[in-house]
């Protein structure tokens, strides 16, 4: 249920954005809206290159950013020149910067998914092959843990939602736990628990708690920090068939990124434990021909050495 404060903040933000920006925010084909410091506005649509669609004056950009900061109960100024959070009611992800870290106000609005694509649609759109789709079906049926790997804006979250959609068809009676910092993952499974981190409650805390709620599958929106260790432990102790995403350029680099996160928090990576937890790596990339599933690798380990078997 949306509270009155959030509704009021959303109405103020809509007024500040104006019709020119609102039309892009409400367009289901638009995935991101970006204002650069030079005042130019760019949009990215599904399967298309970015396009410049207009300009915004310095004063209007500042007003939008200040309204958003107010809705997040924070301030943005020269001492605190970066603000980020979720747009009230609408749910898209907002990130902004102002001087002195940039020469003029700028922001990015990463839209919440309006449409959840199925794996079948991924095949129709040429993002994945029919054989890759069948492989993912079997992976889900066999309750393998999947790490989705890709660069920024490669489509990791959209693909995670497609897998969640398929899980709801194949394993509708499972109990699903979803942990994220921004509301992005969407799941039709009836028996589910969705928890989101806050400024004081981290994803690591949520993971520790959520394991006491007896989930069958655990999904994490994006692994960035110490929650990597707890997720590996959870996936190694009977919570099979989960999904997580991580930023990396290719499938093997995804494992390296997990190890780097562990080491950054004083954990020594144990390849046997990592490979036992992460069964499958899927790499999605943004190419000149659009987004493509580039790799599906099966992970194993012998005597402390990783082995990767391509299965796509």
C-alpha cells in the first residue's frame, strides 16, 4: 500500500519532470533516461542504441534532483553532491550528481521493468538460441544455482526475471526468497518472501535472517559486498536452485569477481566451496546486434582448480 507522503512526492516529481521526460518514463520500450552535464537528454530503448531526445536547462535539472533528494529524506549540496534511490510509487532507480563533482547537474533513471520477458521470447528476439533455452529449462528443473554475469546495462536483471518466470512455471510450489537493494526482481510464485536492504540493514543481514524462513530457493539481485560469503554458504547448505547477478565481462571473470569480493572482506576463497555453490554461469552481453547470451558454463573443481564446461 502506497502512503500519502510517497504519493505527494511522486506528484511533485512528475510536475518537475514535465511531459517531455514523463513520456519517456511511461514508454514501456524505454529502459533508461540519462541527463548529461551538457544538458542533453539521452534515452535507451530495448534492443536499440542510445538516442538524444532533447535538452534540459540547468535550473530544471537542479529542481528535479532536489525534489528527488527530498523524497529520499536527504539533501544534496556541494558537501553531499551525490544522491541515489528509488523513485516513490513508480519504482525506477534514480542516481544524480551535482557540482563540484560534475560541471552541471546530471542524472540517470533506470526504469523498473514493465514487461517480463519469457525465455521463449528471448529465443524469438534472437537473444538466446532454442538450445540455450532448453538447457536453462533443465538447469531449473535440476535446481542448479545460477550466477548471471555481465557488464552494466547488459540485461542481467531482465534475464534474471525471465528465469524467475520460468521457475514459476516449472516449480510453482517452491518457497522463494528474494533479496535486493532496489526493487527490480519480479516473481509470480505465490509462496515468496522479498526483502530489501536499507541504509542500516545490509543484504548480508537480510541473508542471515532469511535463511531462518525456510526458503527453497534464494535469489540475490546483485552481489557486491560481504553478502557473497553468506550466499555461498546458503547455496551450499540445501538452498539450491537460486539466482544471483554480478558485474563482470565474461563467465569466468564472474568467478574471479566473487573471489575478489571475498578477499576484499578478509575471506580466503576456497575454490571447492565456490564451485559447489555456483553450479552454472550465464554470461549476457550487449553487442552491436543487441543483447546476446554468450556463454553457459558448468562449474566444477578438482584439487583447488576450477574447470569450466561449455554447455550452450
